[in-house]
C-alpha cells in the first residue's frame, strides 16, 4: 500500500504539477523547426531609386533520418550544386536534426532540386542582397554577409531598421525523426524589414564618382575622395571614394592577388572597403586656415583690414617656417593673405590667439569630438595635448600641419562657420518607411548653435569668396555664380617621401551656401597643387549638378 501510494504521488507530481515542463519537452522532441528568411529592407536614394534590394535564392538542407535513397541524394547534390562526392556524402551522412548543405543557391537551381522529390531534401526560400548599380557608393552603402546581416557601411549602421523578423516552418516527427506528413506543417510568416531613405542622390553620386575616377586616372593618384553635402542641415548628397568595389562581389579584390597569402588578402579587403572620408585622417593643410580665420575673427585678434608683411618665411623660436612662396608676398591685408594662402599671415594670427584661446576654439568648433555621422568607424582628430603645444606647434597648427583630422570633420566644421554658426550632424539617413511607403519614422540629428556669431560667419564667407574670385582658388570660379572656398597642398609623413595630398573645399552660393564640396586627391603625380588639380574638380561638379538641383547664384 505504501509503495502504491508513493507511485500514485509521483504520477500526480509528473502528470499534474510538472505537466507543462514535460509537454514542452515532448514538443521539442517531435517538432522540427526551420527558418523562413525575412526580406531585408531596401535602401533608396532621395528620389526613390532603389540602391539595395533583395533577390530570391534558396537554402538547400538535408535531414539524415528522412533520407530513403542516400546515393541518389549524393549524386543529385553533386550534379546540381557542384559539390565533390566526398563533401556531398559527408553532408548526407551527418546525423543531425537538419544539415545545411548550401546557401544562396539560385532559385532556378532550387526549383530543379525540388522537382527530384527526394525524401529528406529541403529547399527553403531565402534572400540575397542585390545592388543594381554595383560600384555606386560602395563604401557608403556597405554590404551583407552570408547570413544577410550588414557588415560595413549603412547596411550595418541601420541593421535594426533593415533586418526583418524571420518566419518559421514547424513539422511534427515520430520517435525516429521521420516527419508525419498527415499532420502537415505549421508556418509563421516572416516580417520584411523597413526601407531606409537617404539624402544621397544617385545622379549626383554618379557624377561625383565619374569626376573622381577621371582625376585619379589623369594624375595617376593613389585614391580620390569627394564629398558633397548641404551645410545648412548636414544632408549628404554624394560621397565617392575611388577606387570603389563591386557590392555584389565584395570579396573580389581590385588588385592582383596571385602572390598574396590569405591574411594579406583579408587585409587588402579591409583596406579596399575603407571610406577615406570618414575612416582615415590626414593633414588638412591650408583648408584648415578657415578655422584659424574664424577663431581669429571671433576673438578679435585680427580684422579684414589688418596689415601684414610676408618676406617668405616666419621665424618662430628657433625655427624658420617658410611660406609656399619663398620670395614672399610683401605687404598685404588679412583678406589678401587669405587670397594668397600666406603661411606667415596665419602663423601671426595663431600666435596672437595663443594656446589657451586656440584650444578653446578647437573645442567650441567641435574639432575634438567626432561628427556623429551615421556610418561606422569614424576616426577622431589626432591633436597635440594642450600642455604639449608650444609656439612652434601653434604656428604649424595655424596653417594645417602637425595634426590630423578626417575630411568629414573638416567639411562639418566649415559648414558651421559659413551657415551662421550652427554645428550640424552630417548624415545619409532621412526617413524609414514600410514596404507600402507608409512613414515609420523621420530620422533626427543633433544640432548645436552659437559656434560663431552671424557677423563672423558673414566675414568668413566674404573672405572665402574673395579667395575663389581673385585668389588661389580662382580655378574653381564659375561665371555668374558666387563660390567661396580654400585650396590646400599638404605633404604626408615622412616628408622625405615627397608624397602629397591635394585638396579643395568650396561652397555655393557664397552668401547663402546650399552645397559644400570637398575633393581630396591622395599622392597625385606631376603637378600636385590643390588649386591647380583639386579646385577644377569641384568646379566641374558644381557646373553640372547646380542646374540639376535648381540652385541659383
């Protein structure tokens, strides 16, 4: 009686108190689950052109316990998927709930495999990312991996927006793992990801990319980066970084790989994928004089009418720092010093500011923080610690040497100096919608005010317009339009290597900037002056895109 009572008590415990637990265990033993991949959200440009889409593919799997004709399955996998006999045999003989054989199989091949009607072979629908314009904005858009998750660029930055929710296929099996077809299957349908709309314009991007490729070929340069953005709100219209790569074949290198090890190939891929505008820093050279100009005008240590004298150099402590014009510019006003891109003039302004004030403006202008652009891997400014800045360092900083920033940082900072004093956040993402076009959310970005006064901003625009209309930036001038800008030619380290970076930053219209462009040419051969080779690139782009954008003046 005691034994029977004990057994009854145990049965009550198992069948009543623990019933939910064992029901779930039984479910897990008898139910087999397979994913139905969700379609990833599309990426569209400002006009609604699709830049990243999905293509239907299949995933082929086998279930060992359900295979009735293993040799037929092995031969089929060999024939249709191009696998070796050993690989196909290994997949078929692997004892597991489900063994994935191959992903991203073309739909036509998947349909053919399904037509064999072989037991234990599963053909599931899947999606592969497709980029209709291949190399267009490759380092901005980024790409996805085999699991359809973002790896670089906007694809990874907006993963939470673009990724959908996978569905499920549930089937019931007997104790041997064989599906019970009479019970059918239960499906949970996938939910597609949201669409991401960009400020990037496909046509402007195409033209910027073509212009970059043209100057890279003409100057036999290592690389060329071009950025076009709205300095009023931070929207980026184009970002070309040539050489670009094919987004549909992101692991195919655009260099010779015959002598490379696997590690070298991976390093080369990582280098090929880098967006130099955001991921790499450089010495900005004379384009940075815009920052020195704004700081000096804000602090009141210089005015447009101040007079200077340039003998071709400036002695600071024990150093003789040369102007690019070794014979000197002679007597000149501050505006003329900017037009001539005269180093001694800007060294004087930097020294008048002093270390404390200059460093304070560095912080005020946002140069010591990242811009917050919606792309991964943004590099930060490489600057001397304040306590390590002496007069020589201050002098070289004032005309853009001995420190490094990113092109996006320079473009963002200059935007705040010419738009009335608002520090905007550069960005590509504008809004998120569902597949039917219904608005899910509008993307918002931080903005800071009071970077400079409206008066200082107006003076900076006036001086930079003079640089283009009458000074070193005249190769960017367009008849009938007002353009402001600054040229730069900087030498990379080590100086003895004679490698240069040529650049130009310009904006238009000068009195109310709507477009700001920067062109950076890495290691051009032959003539390397920014005013000679980079300024005409921005001029050519402005000539072609401003009418398209409907921008006057």
